[in-house]
């Protein structure tokens, strides 16, 4: 009850922090999609490159976020961005690469060989095959990757409050430093609720983007 | 016209080089269907796919209508060749209309023209355009999907079509229907078609010519009747099956073996006259009675004619069976067995008697080309076989 009262009293701040959080993750995953999807498509052409890229992306995900922020502070300090927005976005961008690249790669690779052959047989060029057949068929699985990246990084972004990036993590870090369970719990609950809501919204978007003729084939990953 | 000149494909595998197609040279005349037939791994599909470069030839050339395709751009080449595959391969993200018009669009037709073409194709494959064009492939049955697959291949009106076991994934009943529909379409379209199959019955039904492959080599390339009558070696013979004589029945029409000589009686003839004619023509059991238009109205039994006085019109039985000149011998043989007859009267389109076909004529036709195994004896035609044949 006390917590609920606290949330109501700080509603405006809660909203501001939530929007900050969404924009941080949104910008980072947005950029990650723009880089990850082309990389995922590109590596379908070369198995060795695919292995290398997926390996590197997997390693990046194993780096603890606190460590990653720590590494970036001296590097980004060169351009005066050692803490705050920039390192937070870059960290999320890096973490997002694995689910997006891997899902894109898998989806394009798993397009039915018969459809590939049909697309070649009717005389489509490589670009036409990608644009007209392979990417539309891969969209559900690529979107599932984007969803994974978003949900994963809503959590990561909470930690970015320690390097001054803002967002809902601020409640948590202050809750800890000020020994204030109200702030701590509010932050934690808000992060979880946000993750769930965003996941469902993206699922709805994924369904809309799935080509009509293949609704039954949509991925739930 | 499709001509293959020493077309060869060697695959590099971990176990060493494998020659999938070994110097294949053959020619399919314009407007004909050539079936590439053989067991799995014999090189028939590899050969087909080298024509539109789905598989790149190691060496050799492909000529289409006299033109060497080596110099053509791969995409241009493929757009000028209809391609149908066993897995159908309709694009699930596209509507039926988008699937059918994919090649016309790639060729840059304008919208009105390709949309009209889609409707035209739907009518050709006997599917209602308004009911189907806006639907997606997943909403259609397998048979309907493969009809669309054929329509997609034909949409840009290519002179040449390649079909890789196109009806292999369809249930037997629908397969027969689609085969018939396709043959009917082909009568008007007159495409030059290469068609891979592993089904000897399909090959005989669909093919103007059949090419038998084994271990990457073209073993025999003949017309179906020639193939069944004179298999080149033991492999071809065993591949065709021990019932290959019966399979030939499908290929021969009544027209080819019918004799114009047939003894008939009229309703006004006396039974004595009927008996005389039965003996004159050497029939054992009965004779056909016809009306003024030469349409069969009954048969008069020899046993009745011997023991009874009177006119044919009062002592006849119904005609068991007649066959049309365009029926195949398989149907005739079946009717003969079912009705315990050694001959069947043949009628034209108006139902008038034009002759008869006898069991002797059929067995003689089939047997005459088996006894020798050589091509020299195959000139024996239907007329010759009939003239030496006793009437029954």
C-alpha cells in the first residue's frame, strides 16, 4: 500500500523515467536491427563468415554489462562521452546483435529449398529473390529476434543507470544507495511490467508484418 | 526444339568426382513431350536442370530453337523457360495472382496485360478466376496448387517447358485428372517439353518420346511403342517391367488395328441368311444386326439361327459391347475379357458400325514385334497383320 502511494506521488517522475528507458532501448535496438539484419543476410552466403560472426556475437553477450560499461568509460572519454547516454546505447546495440543476426541468418537459411529453386527457376536475380521471397518469408523469425533483443535489453538498460544513462534503473540504484525499498521495488516492478507490455506489443506487430499467406507458420520464439 | 549436345555434369564430392550426366546428346522436336525416365540417381533430373542452369553444366551445350543458350544471360534464359517442380514451390507470401504473374512482372509487362493474363491462365486450368486469384497457396489443395504451378510456368508463354516430376506429389486419382488436363492443354499449346518421371506408366501416357537414363548415361531414346516393343538391353527391359506388352495396349488405338470387313445382318434378313453369313465370315457364335443407318441394334446367335426359322428382327439379343475408333486397346482387351468375346464391333462418332477388332489382331500386333527384338521387323503395320488374320 505504501508502495502504491509512493508510485502515485512520483507518477510524473515514473513516466519520465519510463519514456527515457523506452527511448534508450528503442534507439539502440533500432540501430541494431538496421545493422544486424543485413549482417545476418550477408553471412548466409558464406558459412565460415557465419560461424565467425555468430561466435563473436555470442561472446559479446557473455560480457557482464557492468564490465562492458567499465571498458567503455576510458574509450568513450576520448570524445567526452565516457558516461551517460552514449555508452548505454552502444552496450545495448552490441547485446542486440546476437539475437537479431542469429534469427535473420537462421530464417533466411531455413527458407524451403524448393522455394529457392522456384525463385531461381522463374528467373529472379539474387536481389529479387531476397526482396520478393526470402525476406518476406523470414520476417516472422527476424521479428522474433528483435523481440528477444528488446526484452533482454530492457533489463540491461536498468543497470545503465549506474553510468548515468537515466531510465527506470535510477529508481533501483537510488533505492539501494538510500536503503529505500519503495524506490527499489518500484523500479524493479516497472522494469518487469515494461518488458511484458513491450513484448506483447511487438508480438502484435510481428503478426501484422507476417505475410498473409503464411500466418500458420509464424514463429513464437 | 531442344537440343542437348554432349551435356556433362561432374560433381566433386568428398569421395571423388561423380559423373551425374555423361555426354548426353539428344533432340526434342518442337511441340513434343520428351520424358526423361530412370531410377533415382540416374542423371535425369541433373540433365533437366542443366537446361535452365539450376545446375551448371561441366561441359556441353544446350540449344533452344536452334540457338546456343551458352551466351544468354542466366535470368533471361530462365524467364524464357517454363519451370515446374515436384514440390510445386508456390511462393506462400504471394497471392495466386502474384504467383502466376511473377514471370510477366519480371519481364516488365504492364499491369493491365499481366492481370488479364492471370485470368486467362486460370480459365485454361479450369479454376474460377474470381474465386482463386486473391487467395493464398496455403488455402488450396495439392492438386489445385500444382495447376497454379503449371499456370505460373506458362504465364509468359515460353516456347519450352521443363517439368521435374510435376505430378509426383499428387494423389493417384487427381494425378490422372491433371495429366489428362495437361495433355489437352498441350494439344493447343504445342510447347516443347522435357519432363522428368520415374513412373513408366506416366511416361507412356504423357510422352511423345521417352529417354531412359542409367548411371548418368542415356541408354535408349525412342517413341513409347518402339521402346516397349524393342528394349535395347536387359536394363531397359527390366525397368519397363514384365507386363510391358500390356502397357503397349495403352498406346494403340482401335483405329490402328480395326478391320473394315465385318459381316452384318439386317432385321429383314432371314435366320437362314444370317447363318450363311456367320459361316461365310467364319464367326463362331453370333453376328451383328444393324439398322438402316448401320447402327448396331443387336446380335443374332448362331445356335438360334440353326434351330429356328424366321427373321432376324424377331430373334436377336442386345449388343454386349461396342468400341469407338479412338478407344485404346487396353479398354478393348478389358471388354473382351469381361464379356468373353473374341471380337468387338467398332463404331464411329455417329454410332455407325465401321468394322471390327479381333483378339487375334491384338495379340498378333503385340507379338509380331516381340518375337524378333530387332527394329527390322517393326514395319509390320496393322493392315498387314490383319490381312493375314482369320476372321472368327
